[in-house]
C-alpha cells in the first residue's frame, strides 16, 4: 500500500495567494466591467531593464550558432554571473564573499523552501510572525511541527513582530536551532539595523544556531546606515546563509533568477556534536536536485551589474518606492498607522480593529482594489493588511482615490 506524507495534511486549507486569487476571480465574474487594481501579490509590473533585454537577445543569438551554443551549464551558475554578484553585491560593501560561495537558482522561494532539507526533523525552528508562508509551510511538510491549533503550529517558536518592537522580533526566550529572518521584511516592510542583526549573530554563535537570512528586498534600501546583507555583520559568515533574488530588484519575476550564499565557513553539527560545513552539503543537494538556470537568463542577470544596468535597475526600484511613498502618505492622511514604504515596497497597515479578511473584502468590493490580508501571514498579522507598490504610478494614485472614497 502506497502511503502519503501525512505532514501535508497538517497544512491549512490553501496557500494564501491562491485564496486571494479565488476571491478576486469570483468578484470579477460578478462584476465583469469593474477594473480591478492589484496591490496585493508582490509581482512587478514594469518591463525588464533595457540592458538585460539586450543581453538576453545576444545570448539567444549565441544559442543559434554552433560555435557559441551552450548545452548543460554548471548547476551552481556560470562563473561570469557568480563573480559579478560577489564583486558588486558583497565585496563592494565590505563583505568578504567569494564567487564560489554563491549558488545561482530559479528563485529565492525555492531556495528558502529547500534549504531545510539539510537539517534533521528534530531541528527547533524559530519564525517571525507575521511571516512569508513558505518558511513555515515547508517545515510543516518536512514534519518539524505538531498540529495546527489556536492559529499556530505546535513545535514552532514564533517570534512576534508587532508595533511594540517596531516589527523587529526579540530574541527567543528558549534555545532554538534554525532562525528565519527577512529584512526588509515581507510582509511588514520593516528594516533592521546593524546593531539589531548583531544581536542575532551573537545569539547564533552562543547557541550553535543557524540564521536563514532572506534579503530579497535589499535593493529598496535607501538609508545607507542600514545593512543590505547579514555579512556586513562581523561573525555572520559562520552562522548565516543568505538568499537574494533578481525578481524585485530587476523585474525577473517572469524570467526567474536568484541566488543563495553559503559561506565555506558556515557550519552546523552532526549527532556527535562535531562541526560539519554546510557549503559542500548544499552543493551536493543543488547538483543532485537542480538543473541550473538557463544561459540566456544568466547573461541577462549579469547585465544588471553593467554601468547601464545599475542605472536602470535603480530607476526601477525608485519607481516602485515613489508608489510606496504615495500609498504611505495617503494611508496616513486617512488616519491609519502603518510601517514600511520607505526602504521597502510594502506598506503594513493597521486596520483599526477590522478583521484582516473583512478589510480585504471591503477594499475589493467597494474600491475594486486587491490587498493582502495580514492574517494570512500569521497570528500577529490579524487586523492588518499589506499593500504592495508593484503597479503603475497611475494605478496607485487611482487605487488610493478609490480607497479614500470607500473608507469615508
């Protein structure tokens, strides 16, 4: 008899964004003439930078020529891209990361979900709340949690990220092994200082723990005092793995390219308490289960680091930050408290006592605007919604006009 992995049965009824899509589809069916403005899912709307398009076309032309054709590439990524990443994203900011510590992939979602395979099912997990659902759900699937009760899974240490701590979680009171952190944060848009990250790095050293640091939104940081990488913190290379993506920085949501950094000194421990390096383990997993990102897409990603590409990607993120600033200003004028929107494309809004899904339905039905209900990100997200700046400026202005009218 073939048996299923019953951990999947612990998962909640549907993935957050699938639930949203169903509600939006139902509304559109009932209101076919209504123009819906989507400020929910974090999908970009502007086209790829011109530098990336030129590089992509050139690479496709190479694939049409026998002399320049590329077959299977290295699973870890081509050296030209890994070297550009190491030089521009890390070494330029004083972080000593080498090209061969970088693993190119098809998305930070995949990597943050797959990395947990390296660790035992008895590993004690700490997650912020609210949190990006993939961190939690993949650990549920792996069997690291108990049942779901009272809005949370048993066996998980939840790190409340609330107004009282400026949406930056405090250190756990009990010892944990694996810690997920995301800054600029998805969903709250909050940021962490170097001093705050240093407390986590120190905790990881003291407790022989590991930090999984999601920096997918670092390109939106404009405050130069804020760290873009956890490797800007002394001692982080031994206790942290970092995830990044070209999806939000350069609009690669439809072309798929990201990377994970596993420093060669980063460690965990075996059942005897002996140190084991994680770099060769992730390399083995990557080579065994991943085919690699296509050559044309990696050439397009390399173009992000060209002089032209740097200007164009900055213009992209500036565009979305302009949207975020407008949302933030209008929400403030309406009397709502919020966080994010300055060094992040997300604005996390306190619904003034409303249920998250009630607020979602209100904006959808009365304004024709899609947001993301905070309750979908965890217990601490109840009563909040998230608005995304990923749309055209014209649509953002129109959406805020509709929201203002709906909330009067």
